[in-house]
């Protein structure tokens, strides 16, 4: 892994920093956390600004070092993160780039980069979460269409999505992993019903999606029919390996804010809290190094992250929870006030050890595929 900075990379940093300083003050106020149409508009507008300035494809095409510089600088400047279209930008888009045909890449990738379309992920079902290969949403072939019937759950941002990366069962007779196909589903197709689900924090950030005889053109299939499990592994490697990297930089910023707040409200005098924040600082520095290693490894692997993504996902999701528990300690009784900084983030941090594959599942992957331990029953 070579992450030394060339003059061109330092020039990229300076140019980006100057651009951010000029454009960020022109952005409107951020919409409230539960205003999903407003958040969609805000996030797509920011993506369009990145596109016009030539930064839109940094997550896909830039070298690891340039990508890291981009994340460091945007976070340092307090720029918006990818937001409502994280599926499109961070895993559906990269999957289509890696597995789609030339026509599919030309059809779907430019609108994602230009901030015109939002994607969601239709993988989980009521009876298929950790054991994703047991999914039952059925797609039957009818000429040049698939006719899809079934239901999905926990579909983040489905309410404001234009497209869905959808897993369907195309061959019920085949062994479970061999009868699955990856489709791009237009969310406005006839027969698609979205029913929002409200979280502990009161936000409708995800939904149930019901599919009733939905006709999806065969041209929307990414990969071969019944080869969807392999394509899914590509999607999940992006989701676990590189989709969270920008958040590590944000966590390091929050850690600095916690130290400042503790100094102001007197909690800094507590040596146990200071030690806790110090240990978290070391943890996030180590995670940043691991991130660099994973991104660098992905570059060497044709852009697709490897199994190291599971190590990162496992450690990062727990560190994030510990960070916001430390925030509660700094806040004291105010940690029960949802309007205080970090309180909603603390609630949502609980979901990190479940979303994108639970910690138990990541431990199983690390045990079998990295440590070479025997398969669990
Ligand atoms: C915030 C959030 C956003 C999400 N967004 C999406 C989305 O956009 N699209 C989507 O498709 N899904 C999404 N999900 C769903 C997520 O992928 C699933 O919740 C996750 O895969 C776990 O599946 P499950 O909820 O069915 O739990 P289950 O699989 O039923 O697991 C229940 C418990 O059993 C444990 N367990 C299960 N199998 C094993 C095993 N083999 N070994 C050890 N322990 C095991 C699990 O770790 C867990 O503790 C989201 C989830 C969250 C929390």
C-alpha cells in the first residue's frame, strides 16, 4: 500500500479546499431529519454541484489517495455527505460499473453521478435477513419481461427512490444460492407499493415494499439469470468494504467535539472519561488506516473490495456505538433530550451492528474466510 502524496494529489487537495470554501456558504439550510423529499432534493442538489465541479465520480474512478483526500477535505469543511442516494453512489452504482453491460452503464451511471436519480436496496425480506439466500420474492419469465411478486422489508429511502437493486428468485428448483437474479426495478412500476416504517427515533427512513405482478424488462437484469448471488457478493463487498469510509472521518470530528464539550462542562476532570476518549481516538485512527488498506486493496482487485470489509464493518459499527455512548456521558442528563447534538446519532448507532449484515454474520465471515476456521453448523 503506497499512500504517499504526489504534487498532483496535493494540488487536488488545495483546489478542492478552495472550491469548498467558496460553495459551502451558498448552500441552503439542511432540511429536518424526517423531511425525506426535502432531504432527497438537498442531497441531489449537492451531488449536482459536485458533478458540475468535476468531483462527482471520486468514489468510483479516483485513486485511493485522491479518494481519501476528498473524504478528509469534505468532512473537515463540514460538507454534506452522500445522504439519500448512498445506495446509488456507494453500492448499486459500483455494482453496475463492475457487472453491468456497456448499455446498462450508459443508462444508469450518468444519472446517478449527475444527482438525478436515487436508488434503494431490495434485498431483505421478512424471512430472509442474515440468511439472505432464503429469499422468496419470485420472478417468472414472460417473454422479454420478468413478472415479480413478493415483499421486501427494511428498504432504506424507498419512499424517495427511483430505482431499486432487487434480488428475486428465478429458479425455485435450483439450490438456494443458484436460483437468484439481480434486477433493476423502477419504483414507479405498476404493482409496487411502499409502506413506510417508523424507527425508534421517529423517522420513516425505511419501508416495506410490496410487489404484485410487477413487470420488469429482462434488459434490467444485471449479470446472468440465476447468477445473482455472485453479483450480490459484489454489492455487499462495496457496502461493507467502502460505503462507510466517509463516516470514519466524521467520527473523528465528533470525538474532537466531545473533548471540547467536556472541557467546557467540567467533565474533562474525570480521568475515566479522558481515558475513554483517548482509547476511542486510537480506535478511529486505526480504523482510518484499515480503511486506507481496504480501499487500496480494492484498487488492486479491479475496484471490488475484499473480505477485509467485514473486519472493518465489525469493528467500525461497535466503535461508533461506543463513541455515542461516550457522548451520552459528556452530555449527562441532557442525553435524553432528542434536540441535543449526538442524541439522534446515538439512537441510530444501534442499527449499525445490524444493517449491511449483523456483527454475528461478520464474525462468521472473518472466522471462516480470514482465519480459516471450520464452517459453523
Ligand atoms: C438501519 C437499517 C437499514 C437497513 N436497510 C436495508 C436496505 O436498505 N435494504 C435491505 O435489503 N435491508 C436493509 N436492512 C436489513 C438488514 O440487512 C437486516 O436487518 C440484517 O441483514 C439482519 O437480518 P434480520 O433483521 O432479518 O435479522 P435475522 O437474520 O433474523 O437475525 C436475528 C439475530 O440472529 C442472529 N443470527 C442470524 N443468523 C445467524 C448465524 N448464522 N450465526 C449467528 N447469529 C445469527 C443475527 O446476528 C441477529 O442477532 C437494514 C437494516 C437496518 C437496521
